[in-house]
């Protein structure tokens, strides 16, 4: 292709990028408050964990175009409007319960994490399919959780997604709430091993089984036990970030399935 014929092509690409950027910003600013306002009608009947999940789903859809800063704004906006419309005291940016503070923080973290994955996928679309596969896995799991799937269904879906994502030899879910032992996966995408960080990007996962904690509102609800391949293969931080986001979604599903009397007790606090 000569220089003359390249110019219209570059112009179309520039216009496409500008249009996508405008759409991303419009959705980042407008979708979270609109979604939170709609969910006001459900706040007396649905637990905050379920409402937070719906807000996460909104953020996942908003950040798909892959504009990193717009995704950051979407995540923070979703957390702020979740606070304003869906936590007590209502119509105020104050939060009266520590559990709601933790839910807000989780919502922002998941939203920003998914946004980072989307941005990375856009940047490296021609170099690697890692970002696209990661985003697809998060979207698929988000959808089944939003559909009200049982925790065991969500857990199994995530377990199956983790195997190719992290190139594992095996992956099992352990519902134990005993203290997590090293090595374990931490945000933002690294493996903590005693007093130092394991360089999974260079050395792959340790041959020792690695723990991926599943938490909700700082409460440990279980863990995935990951066994890497032998010999080890490099595991990029982006893959571990995705694994942490998937674990968060399992935590939401498990928390939502709490017995009704425990949910009522939490609301009364």
C-alpha cells in the first residue's frame, strides 16, 4: 500500500478511535449513576452483595472498549453511586456500616481491575490473545452470577476458567476458612512467598501448590488450590490479576447464598 492510499485508512482509524473514546467516556460517566438509580427499587428486597454484583456487571460492560482512564472513572463512579443510592444513609455519600465500606471498596477494585484488563487487551490485540481471553472469562462468569447461579456452579465455572488461564496442571476449590498459607496470589497480580514476591512472570508458578483466596468483605470464604505445570512456564501478572477478579466473583456468589437469617442479622447491625 502506497503513502497516498494509507492516508484514508489512517483517517478512518483515527475517527474510529475518537468515536470509541467518546463512547467510553459517555458510558463511564452516565451508566453507573443511571444503573444505581434504577436499582433503588430493589434495595429493600435484595442484599447489598447482589446489588454490588449488578453494578460490577455494569462496569464490565462499560469498560469493554478498553480506555484505561475511562475505566478507572467508571469503577470509582460505580462505587460512589452505589454508596449514594444503595447504602444507608440513603441519598448521602456517608456510609454508616463497615460492611458497606468494604463492599464499596470491593466494587471499585473489581471495576478498576476489569478496566485494566480491557485496556490491556486493546493495547496488545495484535500481539497476544491473553487480554481478550481474560476479559471473556470475567464476562462469562459475571453473567452466570447475575443470573443467580448456585455457588457451586459459579465455583466450577471459575475452576475450569483458571486452568487454561494460568496454564495449570490442576485446580481444585477448597471451602476451608482456615488461615491461608504461602504461597498465595495477591493483588495486583503477584505471588507472595513468605517474606518476598515470587517472580511468576520469569519463573512460572512455584511447584508447591499456590493458594488463590476467595473473600468477601474481608471474610475468607474458601480458596482455590493451584498446581502449576512441571516444568514451569511463565505466568504474566495480567493472568494473575484476572484470577483475582474471578475469585472476587466467587466470593460474591458465596456471600449471596448465605442463609436468610444471617442476611437479616447483618442488615440489622
